[in-house]
C-alpha cells in the first residue's frame, strides 16, 4: 500500500476507533480492537504522530505509576487477572499518548477529527438511550440498569460511566458552539441529546461532574481568556440554552413520570453509608500493604464492593508509590491545560474545555473508580497535543 493510502486508512481507522468509544458493554470493546489496528498503522507510518512535547515530569509520573503496578503485581493473589488488568492500564496510557501525538502532529485538523468523532459517536449512543427510555427501541430493557428500568445505560455497562462520557461530549460541543467551530443549530441538537442522556441516567456523580465542569469552563473563559466575542456568545448562549434545556427537561420528566425518581436520586441513599465504610476499609488495607495488593485485585479476590474512590483504590492496589504516580499524572495533565489557557492563544478555549472535563472527572473520582475510563485518557491527551502543535508552529521550518 502506498504512503498516501496508508495515511487515508489511518485517518479512517482513527475516526472509527474514537467514534466507537461509547460501545463498551462487552470486553474487549469494538473501540479497543479498532485502536489496535490504529496502533499497527502508526507503527508503519510513524510520522503521523508527534510525541516531542512529553515533558520529564509527565513521563516520570507514568513511569512511577507503572513501576508501582509492577511491584504490587508480586502481591497479587490472582496473578493472571492482575496481569491482564495491568495490560489494560498500559493500553490506556498508549491511547493517551496517541491522542496527544495525533493532535500534536495534525494541530487543529487533528483536534477536529478526534473530537467530532467522539461527539458523533456519543450522539448515536445517546439517541439509543433516549429512544429506549421512550420504548422506541427493540428490546429496550437491555439499555437500562436493573429490572426496574429507570436508569438508562445505553451501550455501557453502567449509567454511572455512561453519563460522565456524555458530560465530556457535551462540554466539547459546548466549546465548539461558543467558539464558532460548530453551527448553533447543530450544537443545539447534540447538546439536547447529551443533556437528556445525562438526566435519564440519573447519576449523581455525573450531575456533580457537569456542575464542576461548567463552573471551571465559564471561569476560565471569563477570567483568563477574556475574548469579547467568546464572552458575548457564552453569556447569550447560557441564557438561551439554560432556559430551553430547563423547559425541555421538565417536560421530559413529566412525560415519563420520573420527576419523583429524580428527587429521590438527589437525596441521600441508603447505601451511601456502606460506601463510606468501604472507603475507610480501603484506607486500612493500604496502611497494611504499603506496596499494594496488586492491580485490579480489590474486588477480584479481596472484597465484593468497589472503594468508590479511585485515589484510595490506587493507594490500596498499587501502594503509596502508585498513588503518587497517579496524582502526579493527573496534575501534569491539568497543569498543561491551565498553562495553555494562560497563554491566551487561539486554542485557549479548547484548553479550557479539556481542563473543565478533567477537573470534573477528578472531582467525581472521589466517589467512583475512573481508572479505566477510556474517555478520561482521551480528554487528558487533548491539552498535551495542543501544546505540541503550538510548539511546532513556533519552530522554523
């Protein structure tokens, strides 16, 4: 195959892999199989990515975290499962590096291809969930969690993962609308589907995530970016969208009769006490095993329930060294996004959207395990890629 043919195939494979990132009810998911095709094509076409922007601190954070995983592997009771879990973790970081390298090499074009593929895939996944909610899909019950069929999960295993995925897609589309990268009507259709999906998933963590992300995004644009055109669009868009979405959401809840369930979900649940007790137990286990109990070992061989806190889970499974590596990696990604905002370049709003999603995910990670969430690593690669692309522009040809 010619170089041109390989490049075209790589673009299509990349689009397909990101587009399919919301179909994850089976393992390995279709997106994972497609990404392995992408990685193979990249090996044949190495100039398609640029990884020159990986700083020492970022590389060190990943190295520390993976080293801690390797050390804790020796304590695993189910060695093969722990090894498989570690392989998945490595795969996530490879995907993170690919996203950064792709945007770094292709700049705005690369950013557009990845984010539009992500949002288009989320639109399909969201429509499946909404149609199932109104019983307009064959076998609608398979797209719900549990026998009561009140919370949609669409093509995910859990509504608590489906909804944050839709939050990320919503923030990316919102940024496209605010910056004029996407027409208002197009963005409105996408946005309504994403918000209804979040609503009908009834995930308290996702509601919290969305609130944090919106607050961070608006603060970044109004306080740091300070572009008059963007500020005007943000203020007017917020008023119009807020009114429309509220009215549409109230109507949708009334039609489905789920307004009472929403109020119930927003209140303290009976199992919340159990979750806090499990987090306390996780901390106790981490103190007893300073090098960790092994990758993914928490609810494979030790305990039936999740810690519902990714930081405590990493601390228990990979030890103090693992927790340091993970927090350092999270911090490096956030700092990269924040530094991009402060430069106030043309890409500043994209940095702001990425930072808003990341900080929302970091906050939600205190009440749920996000370690293997694909869209976390996808979004984390965006600001790094934008930074690489900006540096390429400043280097003389």
